[in-house]
């Protein structure tokens, strides 16, 4: 790691953590921290971390520290005055650059049943989304920077339907979204009254997700392919998308494409014939 990058990591420690917080988190992961008078030796700590990335304790420390540092920086961006804003905007790019320190061991993606997956590493989720050849639809009650990070490699249109609750977004999400705008110019986000289930749709397939995509990497993400009732789920997604409130739009809020979107995933009269009893036994997503 270059000297300037070590210095930048040291500056990030100093900027986003108090001495007590840094000492506490180092103790949690058995990371030794030296002091110069009353202050931690930030540069030495940065050097130690970048030269011991193969150690399990270092990896656990970095997996906790870097996402938390990104979150703290994002919060500063959302709440800073114009005088400090530029500094934090520059810092967040450097912090993102430290992601290479998270050297995940190669793991084989597990497939429980054909078309279903269990992802334990964020890079696996990113690879999964990068295979999209059609528009991508994500239904998730909670979204955040992790959601955006997972779909950066998607070239087609991305539609995200999320909740309308105060906790539906990570804190500082709007500022983060603006920062990702150049990387994901094709994303549209809409808000719908409380959602219960999570779905992903692309390449003519539909999956039920066991956790929010924003937590990929920190939590195991299981995807179960829906086959028997796929068309019913898609119809409900199209309906709720058309009724949802615009939050961010790739086309400036133009809804002229809604009908086309609905037509693409609409049901034939034969496939919509689902009994009320059967419908009530399906996912909570189908409830009004």
C-alpha cells in the first residue's frame, strides 16, 4: 500500500473516531494500538492493518471498521456545512478504496435447489446481478448503500420498490444516491405503503429473498426461485409500481413507460385464474 494511502487511512481514523472509540474497537478484535503521548499512533495502526490482512483478527476488524467508517462519512456528508462537505466527499472515495483490504477467501456459491442460491459474500451478489440481460426489479422494504453497491454492474434499467416508512432508508441515503448517480444512471426508486416480502426479478425469473440486499456481505442472503406463482407475483409488482410514489427516477419522473412495463409482465387470462383460498395462502406481498 502506498504511503499516501496509509496516511489517508490514518486520517480517516482520526476524523471519524474518538480516541476512546478507536481503542475500544481495537480491543474487541485484539488489535494492538500504540500511543504517542495521549493520542493513538494512527499511522502505525494503518501500517499494521495493511501488512497483516491475512490474519483472521485483522479481517474481522476491517469487515467491521470499513463499513462503519463509510456510514460515519456518509452521515457527515448529509449533515455538513458547505465548508466541510468537500472534505468528506473526498474522504468517502478514499474509504471506498480501502475495500480491497477485505480479502474474502474464494467460496463456491451454494445452490440449494435449481435456480436458488445462498450468498455469503457481497462480491457473489454483485456477480449475480451482473448477469442480468433484462431489466432488474427489486422489491425490498429496506434499502441503503449496500443495495446500490450490489447493482453497480447492471447495464439495464433498474426499478427498486421500497417501503414508505422512516426507516426504509439508511441514514444519509439521498446523499449516497447522488454520489452513485454516475455509476447507476439507469435506476428508478419508488415508495409504496408497507411492504412485507422481498423479491428480485430479471432474466424472466423471480426470486424470494430471505434478507435485505443492503445487508449482503454482512448477512447471508438466500434466494429461492418462485415458479408456480411467478406470474401472480409479477402482476402485483406491476400494480404496486404504478401506484407507488416517485422517490428518484432515471427518466425525471416520466411515467409513460409504466404501461409498457406492465405489459411486459402482465398475466394471460389463463394464468391469472388463482382461487381466493390459494391466493390468501401466498406471500404477504399479495395483501393490500
